[in-house]
C-alpha cells in the first residue's frame, strides 16, 4: 500500500492523453483538481487506486478519464472490440442511471470535436444493467455489448452466471466501485467482494480496481476491501487522499434562548417556524431527516405553515415519483425537498443552496455526506444548518460539527465471515463448473471479508448446502462429495439462485390481532423485532400490551390507561456511531472543566458552530447536572444512578454514552446477570447516552459494578437473545440469504407470512444442532451487526483495567438531568420472565394469607430471601463447580434446555457445559435418575432419589 504524494501538473497528465481527450479537457476545464492530478497517472499505470476526496471534487471524472482515453486509443488503432472493458458498480440504481446520463454527455462532446477536427470518432458505448433493465435491452446488450457496463452488485453476480453474457466479461480491464463507503460495511459488500474475486478468476486480464468516496475511515481497511487479498497479504493499492478540505458553513440552531426552560411542544413548534424561515431565505433547500415517517411529518408541518412547492423523496416512493422529483429539483422547479437517506449519495440534483438536518445525523460521515449536497462543486462552500429538539441532541450536533471541521470521520465496520452470504456465493460458484474444495476455499479467501475464514466453517457451509450430516431434511442446493473433496451444480439450483439472489431482506408489516380476535391495524417488522412480552405500545391512539407473534401476526391485549414502554419511532431509530459517541463522552469531560470559565459562551459558539441559544442551553444543562448529581459522567468516569419510580419499582440508570449498539449489548448483559441474581424480570430502556434497568426487587448497587466482564459477555448475550423476537426475525433473514427459505419458488413469489411460518418451524428443528451455519450466522448478525459486541468488550476491558471508573449515586428523590431522557422515553425488553417456581411461591403466599391473615410480621420478604439464596448458590465457572452446585440445587436437567436445567447456573456456553457433564459422568462423579425426565445429580445422592421415586412392581 502506498500513498500518492506527488501532484502532477495538467501538462504532465495531458501529455500522455490522446489528442482528442486533451482538446476536450482543455475546452471544458482550466485545471486538474487535486484527486485528478494524483490519481489519473496511477490509473494510467494500471494500479489499484482508492480515491478519497470531498463531494464535488471530480472523482467520477478521475476514474473515467484514463479509461475513456485508453478506449479512444484502441479505437484510433482499430482495436476496439465488441466486449466489456470497464464495469462500474453503483450501490443505487438511481446513481447508475445518473452516471449513465453524465457519462454520455462528455462522450457526445468528444464525438463532436472529433468530427470538427477530422479525428477518428470513437464509438464508445455505455449501458446500464440493473433490475429495472428490460428484457429487450438485455438482449440488445448481448448482441452488441457496451464497452462500459454500469451495474449494481446483484446484477453483476447474475450476469456472471448468464452463460452467454459472461463471455463478454472475459477481458474486463477496469472495475470502478463508487460510494465504496456505503457498501463495504454491509452484507451487500461481503457478497460483492466474493463476486469481484469470481470476476478476477473468470477474466484473462489483470483487473485494475478503482474505489471512490467522499468519506473514508479506516482508509487502510477499505483499501483492503477494494483490492482483496493474495495468500493472506493485501494486494497493492495507491491511496489518494485529498489535502483540500471541503469548505463548510455549519451552524447548530437552537429554536429558543434556552432549550432547558421550555416544554418540548413549544420547542418543536418554534423549530418548524425557524425551518420555514430558512427555506424562504434560499432558492433551493434540501432537508434531511433520519426516518421516512419523519420526512413525511416535516412536509406536513411545513404545509401547515403555508409552505408551497415542497416535495418528499424517500425509498418507499415509486421509481417514477422519485425520478420526477429529482428532475424537477435539478431544473430548479422545486423550492424544497425533504428526504430520509435516498438523496445523500452522489445523485446529480443540480445546485442546492442549503441543507437542513433535523436532529443529529448520528455520525460525522453521514453528516458530511448530507451537508456536502449543497455547494456541490469544486471550491464551493457547503452550507448546512442543524436544527435540534433536546439537550442531548444539541450536545451531539455540536460535537459532530467540531469533528467535521477536524476531519475526524467515523470508522466503518467491514463484516467478516458472514456464512449466509458465503452459502449464497457458493451456490453461484457451483453453477459454473465442478470445483475442488481447496481451490474454491482459496478463491473465497481472496475476498477481504473472508481472508480469515477458518476452513472448518467453509466445510460446514458445504455440508449444509449438500444436506449432509445433521442438516438432512433441509433441501440440498449443491452436489457435494466429501471424500473426493469436490462440489458442483445440482439440478434446479440455477433457478433458485437467479430468483432468490440478494442480501437485502424482504420486510413486511405485521397484522395486529386483539385477544378478542379482531384486527387492529399493522406494525412494521422493524418495530416488532424490538418488542418483548408485556411491552406496552400505542396504536390508533389506544394502548396495547404485546403478547407474542405467530407468522406475520402480532397478538396483543388491551392495556387501557397504561403508559407506553415503546415509543412509536422505536423501529426507525438510527444508532449513533461509536466514534462519535466517544467524542461526546470526551466533550463531557471538557465541559466539566470549562463550564465556569469566563467567556465560555463565546468560546463555544466559535469552536462548535453553535448559536447563543445552543451554547446557553448546553451550559445550563451541564450546570444542572453538576449541582444535582455532583458529577458529569464522561469517558473516564461512568455513573450508575438509582431511581425509584412512583409505583415503587427500582431503576438503575447507567450513564454510558457509547451509542445504542454498544448499550444494547451492555444492557442485555447486565440485565441477564441481574435477573439471575434477583430471580425476577428486568426491563431495559435504552438510548445513545444511557440505559436503564428496572426491577421490582432492590439490589445493592455496589454489586452491580463488577457484575459483568468481557470474557463472559458473548455467552451471556447468546442466552439473552436466544428466544427474542429479534433473533427469530434475523434467523428468517439469514435463512433466506442461505436459500434455506426461498423468496421465490417455481416462478412464484412466496409471501413473507409463509416465509415466517417456515422460519419458525426450521428454527425449532435446528436451534440445538451444534455448528449449524445459519444459526451461527444469526448469532453473529445480532451480536456484531445489530449490537456492537466488539466495542462493548473494549468498554468492559477498560472498566476492568481501571481506565474507566464507575461511581454510584443513591436515590435522593430527584433524578439527575442526564437521566431524564432514559426515564421519560425508551423501550422495555423483558430479559427473563418469572419462572414457574416463583409463580408457585407467590400463589402459596396468598394461600397462607387467607389462612393466617397478615403474615408479614412472621416472614422475610421475597426481596430479601430470593436474592440472598440466589447469591449463595453461586455460579458454575469451571467443571469442578458442577458437583457442589448440584448438591445445593438438587437434580437438574442437562443436554437440553428444558425445565430446571444446568445452563441457567453456568456462565460458559452450552457446548462447554455439555462436555464437562460428559466427563463427570465418565468419572462417575455425577449420575442420572429419571424424574419425569432424565436429571443429573451428584453420584452419591442417586440412591436417595432412587428410593424416593422408585416404584415396586409385581410381575403378573
């Protein structure tokens, strides 16, 4: 890997270009931009190049200029063949269509110059191949292939399996990955990385890979994703980083003089008034929200205020509607467009004067990408205004603005070893030819996402696809001979692959059914996956309690008068990035030291691009926290605060400002441990800045400090999510990507409802099979993609090492200001339901009450007894803890998770515990007895249980 340090002059670059290209460039541009001056010579030398430069700096032309130059040279020498030379891959169909339009313009201008000057007219053809391309256009491409093919990751994978069309790809010389940051951090990216390795293996030429993006971090990892790996070593890449930063005109706007002094309703109303004023002051404005429903709501609120000539643009709208909005915006016919995420990438929408962001964009990269849509041109200033709702949002936006000026971009996480994507790609490979397992394994390891793939995991995927071993009963998708070490195509798999390819899961709404059997409306899948039994939510202005799901139906019962535990926007929440979260934590420490300094108001306005109202609100917020709690939690000192709600339930607010994904992992870990100690349900309320655990029984706060460590976290989380709604839904997604569940079969679409029913059956059948790749991938996706277990472990390691300290605050009657958001909003997640024995104890208590009257003076309360004895039981940490534990608990079930089982008392994973039990049985230190079901117990106690439950029988 090398960094391009030399900036070439325009004369140097043009001297190696064809005359036609030089003339066209000189007529249209005065000079080269920095990325062009650094990258074009490297592309000319056929080196892999990754270009990172601000929006509007000519990255697209940087990538295409050398390619068009080479194709022009081939044409002048009479060597331009009827084949594809360059593949341009876009993450969006809309961006592909946009590039097609923008690429054809310079090609037409070049043809005009060639005719005027008597030069050879290069007939360079460009075409788009995506899901929207008609059959007629596809046939036309086959007869007369384009020289530059513009496509999407999914379409590229499909054409690699089209026997005739793939021959047109035999001599591809260049591949361009646009907006590479937007694709490399997802399963689409993992699938594309294998597809590129397959294209490399198919091609006779060396392929030059070119990656383009405005925001890249960590650039070395993204370069690895672009170039791939040979024998464990990353292929050579030239990194082109622009030293010129985009000029930014940023301002965080607070709708009032002090946001802490007014109600949220007044703040919201003033915010929309201010937004309308900003739009009226500019010719064209682009407004971004974080959700599609939010975009619709903003348009509605602005129309209420008399705003006209305003449109909404998001991915749920039809293709024709979106294209119409884009074209009208480009022509300057629309004053304002409100969008969620669909316009943040590089689609050409003409000149935009102002970008307004409602609330925090949740990451620096996303903020820069969105704000960069204004002033979209070299040397122009991007003007952005961030409008905020509350104090936490205000702090977040201020910190984001400072990080944006510093160029501190959030790091993307590139997923590794996704087994469902690997299964899909392996089926695609099997359609080509018969593969040697070792050769296929080496090809897959060429992908950066699979460079560390253990061979055993690849073999487990082959066994699953070939329906070997325990996977029998799951329909095979490949032919696989384990002894010979070969696999290949199975009849019918081509149709399955073509009809079901893709990594973006199908989502549908759940029908809400009452306990009387009536239909109440619908909920989105994203919302339902966050629900747990006993959660309260609002639908149609009424409160309901969630019971369970079956198929695509959510069963509920009336909960009139009860407060919702799940906000209506729970399914659409964007998580704040871990890097921005750490910046927020550091900022808190800075404010603790600075907030009483003279001139702090002016300093903050200058340093953080905030107005007076924003600075005043932040200072008031932090001063109130300091006075109330005596401490401001930051990146070095964390706080756990006790709160007792009006109903007498105990709440513990963990002031951990690490973002929702990290807090999701940590909160479930702490809640699982706490529920085991207390023997009751623990609810979880979560945000980017904190999480709150709620329980009906008190616990000593000092015990919470050391309740969790990084070594145990993964095992605990696996147990905590095993029966959750999110696990069931993610299993359907991974099963669908793995072709275990088909979205289309025999040419017909399979409804999401039928997919869900099939998924529930398969999950019940397969969940206890060891090493099942689809189950393992579901755990990986939940823990690493939905949550952020890696960063959560980092935090726990810092707590263990003392780099982060934890302080506790006892309940004083007034919760601290930083705790208000956690208390007032959030959602509940029941980690452990009351078990059968606890319910029986409660019923027995009521019987005694009926017989003896008030027995409180004679008894210890459950709150004291249950935690006391739970703690005395201890936990199974090593094999040698099992026998003493059995003496304390009595017989337990093992080798299956039913009834009173051993796994509830162990921190280790099930596989390890099962191995320990087998060893102890062989050593005769434990034995089994049949008590309705087989139970294990200490060997010397078997005779007593046998006497107690044994029955004498007479033979007749």
